[in-house]
């Protein structure tokens, strides 16, 4: 995928797994979110009650198929083996995961996304071959208990001011009320978990986000 295409795909990036769907079927949530206008998806099966082994693989395969049917790029959080098995379009790795350079080396044709919290981490991710950055947490989040301190959209402004032009999304506590601030700070898009996955109507929640980041 070309860089400008990736920038567009990152516009509204849904990140989730079964623990984020409040008991609803994750495939139904994903389908509704796609109808509402999400542009990229990350399978992140993590936290209390997360599926393991065959059940995780089976859910991943269902979500992968849905994304393929709708031409939505499908990214796997963290797990290189799973990303390969599901023939994912990419992988997203955190600062605590396998170093980006090693993943880049092994998964030559995949999109590699890296979480960065500041300009120094953004520079290293770029040097290690990252294709896009996830910068956060933008706002307080209850979805990731081990999230770092809230950075605010200013972290994105500092990364852009430092000369990093890589495709970039903000993540953490983003919803329809604050998404436009993240875009204005220099992000190409927003990544959200609960604002869509825990919404009464994931379709309407996604559509409202789309309207607010125009
Ligand atoms: N990485 C940084 S914050 C976060 C992740 C995965 C969780 C974001 O979840 P929410 O519900 O959109 O605040
Ligand atoms: Mg991780």
C-alpha cells in the first residue's frame, strides 16, 4: 500500500476484540462499524475474558473475512504468528513488544504500525521502518489499564514539529466530541476502541465520528 493510501485508510481506525464489545458479537459490531464508515480495523484480543488459542484464531478469521469483503485493511495487534496465519495486511506493535526493526525485517510485505508516546519514540520507529504511528493516550482511557500518562494532542503537534511526516493516528479516549482536536493537531486519523465497540449503535457512532473529522 502506498503511503498516501495508508494515510487515508487511517482516517477512522477501529481497534477491538471480544472484550470490548459488551457481550455483542464482535463480527456484528465490525459489520455495523464498516457500514458507519470505518476505514481500517485492528484485531486486538486483549484484557479480561480475551479469547485464547483456537477460539481467538476462529474469531480473527471471521473478522479478517469481513474486512476482506469490504476492502478494509486488517491489522493484528502484537502477534506475528497470528498476523501470518490470518494473512493480515499488517501488524501493530507497542513499545513493550518485539522491536519494530525485527518485525519489519520478518514481515516485509506487511504494514507495520508502532505505538509512540513522544518525538524520540517516533524518530526511532521511523528509523526502524514503521509505516505508521499510533500516538497516545490522547485522553483518559478505561480500555487499556496499563496505558501511559495522558499526552494530549500536543504530543502530535510536537512530533509533527520535529519533522515526522509518517502517517499517524491519535489513540486513547477519543470520541466524537474530541476527535477534531486530534486531527487539527496533525493526525491523519483517529483510532478508537470504546467509542464504537461499546456504543449502543456502533454504526451511528462511526458515522458521527466520520462527520466530526471531516
Ligand atoms: N493504546 C493506547 S490507549 C488505548 C490503546 C490500545 C486504548 C484506547 O481505547 P479507547 O476506548 O478508545 O479509549
Ligand atoms: Mg502491545
